[in-house]
C-alpha cells in the first residue's frame, strides 16, 4: 500500500517535468492570422538539435526560428504590428536551400505531404534562447506537427531547456524527502 502511494507521488512529480516536445494540429481559417507562436527553448552552448515531423496539404508554411539577440526576437516584439509576414520571415535566423531548385528561403519550408528533418545547431559562446513560430504568407496555416528540442548530454539534460536542467533531480529529491517525513510522521504517532 505504501509502495503504491510512493510510486504515485514519484510519477506525479516526474509527470510535471519540462521536457520540450511541441506537438499538435493548427488550423486557421483566416489568412489574417498567418503567424502562430509555438514556444521557446534554451539551447546549451554546445549546440543542440531540433527534430521536425510534419504532415500538411497546404503550401507555403514555414517554421521560423529567432534568438534573443537585439535584432531578432526583441525586434519582433517591439515591431510586430508593423511587420508584414515577409518582414517577419526576413528576421528569421534560419535560411534553408531548396533541394530541387537550390533557391534560398527564410525559415524551414514545410513541403506538402509528410516531412521529417533533423536540424543540428552549431555551438555558441553561451546558452542561447530560441523562439519558434509557424508562418504562411500565401495561405492559411493548416499543419499537423511535432517539434522536439534537444540539448547535448544524456537523458537528464537532453530533454530539458538549459534554464530547466536540474529540476527533475530536485523534484525527485524533494519527493523522497517529503515521503520520508510523511512516513516517519505517520508511524511516530
């Protein structure tokens, strides 16, 4: 009985940990809302990886990536109302090359049908916050997707943003400590 209680407490705390997987389906009916903010992740200075899986029937959609440098995400926050969809894309960090015609474009183009990509990030001088948006300047946003943000290191570090690393160990430690306190208090009386 106590083992079951301890197991439930541990699973409850582990379930609240902050691994970064963004998965969903986004459908917009109006082209007016052609940009969707998806989330933020802080990569270690050693680099990292973004795993992308998509499925769509709408052309022109792109994932846009921004960092915390003054000309990137802060610029977007300060001038969002003034930026056109293409202006937003021009601020994106990532420029990709089309495999068929070798043309360059801002952001990660999402081709029709099913798509999968592994994006490896270069090392930096310090940890870097990245912000992710989904954009379509030509049509509505209609996409089923999965984005996994990974840091270098083992399981204890890989699944967590730099600002969240160490929380899992802390939660496990506090859970064990509180469980011991409850156990001792329960049997002391």
